[in-house]
């Protein structure tokens, strides 16, 4: 990154946020503390029309284990037995984490927005995805700031029905992502970046 005279603490934290796959349960923060910062990260994240369409279910303990048991059993039915060992190891890695945040979009709100603002109706699904992405980034970054690792998975829609049933999730909440988090048991590897000339234009 170029030298900046501007404040750049946010950029330093953004760079600290990485996909951590070696997660563990060696966490000193309380579950209430972790849940509090995750909730605040979602709360302060912007959404189109301040629609607040992002929902989060924060799981610990048996509930966290249940998430990954559901993923395991769902994939066991879909992945050939002879090639399931790799999938099983991967899922057990996520289950080894301390907790999981399930991220949802509240679809009734989007339906109402489409009806009330018909001129923009085609945009509200995209805008809700942007909103959930911003919330995800904020959750991920505040966890990294507190030396907790995380990664993001997308086993939806395969697991949607079972997750809704297991945790009593409202039917209007559409599952979009799963974020296991915990202690960092091994750091992320090096990260390469494409050439700026292929990615950016600065017009003056």
C-alpha cells in the first residue's frame, strides 16, 4: 500500500481480516462479549433505504455443533461415499471452531420494498446482498481486531430447510452464509493481488 498522510487504521484492520481455516476453541472472550460485537457489527452496517434486511443467528456450544452436523449429514447424502473423506475432514474443521454466525436476508421486507418502491424493484435483491456483504465484512473485521479467526461458507440452499427446522428460524429469513469463528490455530497463507492497472482507474 502506498504511504498515506490520511488516517488508515481501518485499512490495517481490513488487511488483518483473512480467511482462517484452522480454527479452535481457545477463546478467552465470553460468549456474551462475542455476541455483542457481532450484533453491533450488523447493527451499524448500512443497507439500502435503511431497510435493515440482514439477520444473524449466533451459535455456540451444542447449537454450533448442530449447524455442522446438519451440513455433514446433508452432504453425506449428496457426495459419493468413496470421495466423502475429504468433505468430512473439511466439515470437522469448521465444527472445531468456537462458534458460527448464520447470516440471513429477511425476504418479507424486500417484498414490501418492491411493492412500495416499484421503480427500484429490480434492485432490492442486489441491494440486500450488498447489505449482507457489508455486515459480513464488519463482523469479520471486528473478530480479527480481537484476534479471532473466521471464514465464510455457503452450504445454502442445501441445508436451509434443516437449519430452519432445527433452530426455529422464521420462514421469511433466507439463509445466505455461514461464518465459523474461533481461535487462530494456524495463520492464513500469503495473499497475492492483481496488478492495479488491471483493476483500477483514477480519473482526474
